[in-house]
C-alpha cells in the first residue's frame, strides 16, 4: 500500500507545555484556508492508500487549522482514493463538531492521541495537560462515532519504569486501533533535554527499547526505535564558550551527552575499516587549523582515504570528524599552559574512559587502529593504556626518531618530518 506524510506548519500547539516536546514550542505563521487547500492539492496529486497529516499540535484546533479545511481534506481524500487518513489532536479538541466535519463512508479517519503514560501523577510531572480519564473519554467518543484511534506511548518517558509501560500499553490497547510505541529522544528546546544534561534521565538505546517492548506483539502494535532520529543539538541560547584547563570544563555535561550519543546512538560508516585518532587544534572548527590542513593534505592523496575513519580525541572525548562543526566542539579552549599535574592526571583518566567506551561499542567495525599524536602527550598515553587493556594493536604514525627532531618546534605534527611518518606508516 502506498502511503504519504504531509507536514502542515501552521500556528502553534494550543498547549505547548509538555516537557518532552520541542515542536510544541515553535510558532509558525497560521496558514489560511486557501494556502492549506493549495498545499494539499499540490502534495496529493497522485493516488495514495494512506495519508498522514502532521502539524506539530492539534489538527482539530481551529487556531491552527481552519474548521472549513477538515471537510475539504476528507472530500479530497475520497476523490484520491485514500483509504486511511491519520491526523493528530489533543483530547480537548475532540467534540461533536468533529462528527459533522470529518465523517466519511469511504475514508477511515484515525485520530492520533498522545497518551504517553497511563499515570496521572507522571502526566502531571510531564506537564502534559491530560489525565487518563480525559484520554479514555476522548478515545471512547471517537470509536463510538466511527473514528479510529492511534495512541502514542513514550517507552522511555522520564519518571517511568517497565511496570508503568506495561500498564500504559494495556490501557492503550483497550481503547485504540493502533498503539504507537516511541523511543523518544528530547528536542533541545524541551525541558526534558535539561534532565539529560543534568544526568537525571537519558534516552534508550535501540537494545533497551527492544528489550522493553519485546512482549508487545500484534499487527496493531507499531514500534519506532529511531522515530526521533537526532543528535544532541544544544540550542543557541544555551550555548556558552567552554574555556580553561579545568575539571569543570573536562567533565562538562555537554561533552558527556555527546559521548553518550557517540557510544549508544552513533553508527560508524561500515566502509571505513581504518580508524585514525588525531589531536584537536586550538583553532575551531578543527578543519580550519594549520595542523588539520596538514594532516588531511597527506590523507587526501592516499588511495585508501575512503577507508579511513578520522576521529579527534581531545577534551570532549572521541569526536568522529563528521561532527566537528557541531557545538560544543566549535566553542571550547583547553590551554595546555594552564595544566597542572593534577588536571593532567584527571585528563588521562577521563579520556581513557571515553576512548574505552567508544572502542567497546564500535571497535569491531575496524580492522586497523592508528594514532598521530605527540609521543609524550596525555592523550597518547590514554590511547595506549586503553588499547593495551582491550588487546588492540594501536599503531603509532610518528616514530621516536622523527619526534625527537621536531618536538621542540611550534606545532610539531604539522612539520614535514612528522608528516612523512604519517604517510609512510599508513601506506605500509
């Protein structure tokens, strides 16, 4: 069956307070009836069996979607042979007028309702503006009048456990035609994102999601382990420049949540079988620095360049190169001249843990492991300690002889003597 999704960016969610939702915080210009008709006519030119409408709020809220558009949409679906029409709404907009506007003998209209959790106390903590009783009343009303119900359940909602989830799914199954289980990840503009930043909650991995939902089966159970595919983007208003060779910077929550993502949510490119660890640069983003330009001037000329996966290891931890332009990797400074013996020791300890977590999660993706660091740097020590512990043969791309010649120079790894070692080691 052919299906299509259409996004209508019109107005703002009438509630907009749910702590787990960032979309409800956005306000778009309200679309006129003419604009909505024009968009539907353009997006629904070809026949589809299933049409899903999303509008970051409630389709039945007249402050977002004009009332006259409801019947127009249903008639358009009838004309185009749509068998099922999915829309979404909060329960407070479900009333008698819905029956008049959207009933159809040809199109099954299914209303998505965010139940999230079947627990009033937790719903209050989530600031959902909903009770279980209101959900039951709205779902019952819809089914009684010939509409379908699609209930959304957050598998990993804050303040919940497996018992809460089991109870929620059982209730949703009783009142729904479809139960949609979501592995939720927080938007940066949601309050729950701060729970993650502060270490009070974290997203599920795919394995955790699968374990939590393994007993829920049936054709009407929908599972979306990566429905909110994302990276932990920190909103501009929450960004700050992280400066100083201090434990506070080293252990900053922004670095922690990114490392959790790189270990639990990130998948390295399968074609890149050679892992090359390189240092950061004082200039950000790294690719603008003289050091990184020098390193890549060597790598670009290599036949196996496409197989090399470059990861920076520095204060933030392990950073795959495709993410170097993400905050906070663009806005931190770690002045080496400010390092104390105590902070050097802490840096090695923290870096070892972050590298070990990354290699335990993704080490099997690679066949060879290389590093290009100053041989007396704390990062070099941390890398070798971890690889020795894990039984990984880490190959140095800089010989002791070459390093002795350049180590007293400024930016020694960008010098020709060192770069020759990088090239010859990788080529061998």
